[in-house]
């Protein structure tokens, strides 16, 4: 059986950076040589149980060296093979694992706005119990796929971060705007929650790096505008004063770009004090003193040229004749308005008509 000793089993060079590598053949020949490199261990697994473990070095596959393999001889191969799965598990630190995505829709306690939080970053992963990793994940993920283990860890980390961050914000410990100032606290709490769940799978996230929690762009802009407006209202002393100031600012910008001057002046007046303008308008008389109750203007006609003038005019601006607002009917003596040609009492034609 010396020819069987020439078979060597080891992790291929292009797979040495994998966290878990599964040997493709489930029939491991007796007396094969297994090469376990530094920073990894090898495990024989049968029906979900670890039958043998090999540390870094060269090992001969035989029940003498690995007693757990004694009952796993393959009868079909004439007792020349062990029926078991062989896994190589790295024990060093694996940095640069990416994770990220949507955390949750959450109500900002300060603004009472619903916003969407997202996170993106990296983390470093290591195996603290290779046997627990292999037996715990068999049936959960495909250990032969190099990306599924880290993808599973990334998803678990994202779920843990969702719990920790949403809880911290809703309880008022962390603000939605300015979360970056609390990253050390978030890092510590998230790692604690995540590693509690990873411990039973023999995994440990040693550190996180270059991760950032942020808002969707439209939510960030909305909260910033709201925060600015709220602060300005506080400084102005109320919403009315703030609205007047915003109106004046908008009118000023419109005038600077060639807007209508009268309209701009009206807006500017409103901006400088809507209440003051209203009081000034209320103090003004509703009708002209020279008008009647309906607001119509009284006039007087020149007796010489019949030119019409406002009632308060003393001389005709056309011929210079002196105007008199007091006229009487020559028939009955009744007072006549300056612009009337017939007496309303007796019907006599006025001398100035």
C-alpha cells in the first residue's frame, strides 16, 4: 500500500484565503497525507459530528493517528478509504469583509419625521472554535461556497446593527443627525450584540472599520432644512416673524433679479412688519373728505367756460373765473350742488347751467 502514501491533500493555492475550504472527495483514502498549513486546522466530519481534528503540520490519515476514524471505513472500497467530509478552516483574522444595506425606517424623535437609515462598512472576522463553525453551519449555508459563510456573517451583523441603532435612537441616546459623533458607542454595542449570536457558531468579529450610518439623500436634505427653519423660528421669536422675514428676503431677491418694483415694495413692507402695515391701513379714513357716503368725488363747474374742477378748487384753471361751491335756485332759493343744471325742488334752470 506504499503507493497510497503518495496522495497528498491540501488547500489549493488559489483557495488559501478562504475562511472554510471543503475537500471535494468524501472518500478519503487510508494513509493519504494531509498537509495543514499555518493558520488553519483540518476536520473530518461524519453525519454532523467531528471525527478527527488535525493541527498545522503533515498528517497520515489512519485510525492509529486519528482514533475517531476507526469506525468510518468504507466497506465498498475494501476498507481502504474513510467515508467522511474533510474541511480546512482558517484560524487567522480575515479583514475586509464588506457589509451594508438598509437598516430601517425610523421616526426621528426631534423632528418627528420618518427617515430611512442605511449602513455600509467592513469588518474583520476570525474563527474561535472550528468544530462549532462546521457543525453549526452544516445545513444552514453551503460550506463549499467560499462566499456564503462571510455573506451569512454580514447579514447577521446587519440585523444586529439594526436592533442596536434603532433602539438607541428611539430611546433618545443617539440623534439621527450627527450619528458619526457616536460611532465608538455604536461600534461597541453592535459588536457585543453580534458576537453573542456568533459565539455559538464559533465565530468572532474582532473589529469593525470604515463603516458609516447615513440617511437617504432626500431624507438628509429634508431634516437639514427643517432643523434650519426651526432654529430660525426660535431666533425670530415666533413663526409670524420668521415668515415675514422669509417674505422680505424673497421679495428682495426678486427685485434684485429685475422683478416688479411695486410688488417688491409691497412684499418688503410685509416682511418688515405685516402687523404694522395692517395697523397703518386701518388708521386711514375709508372715504375722502371731499366725497359722499358712496365714495364719489364732488365737483364744481366754472360758470363761464363750464370746465369741471374738484369741489375744493377756488379758481378755474381754464379761464381764471372765481369758482363758488355755494349756489342757490333762483326760483325757490334751494341750495344747489355746483354741477347741477336744474333745481331738484322746482325744476328752475340754474343760472350757471
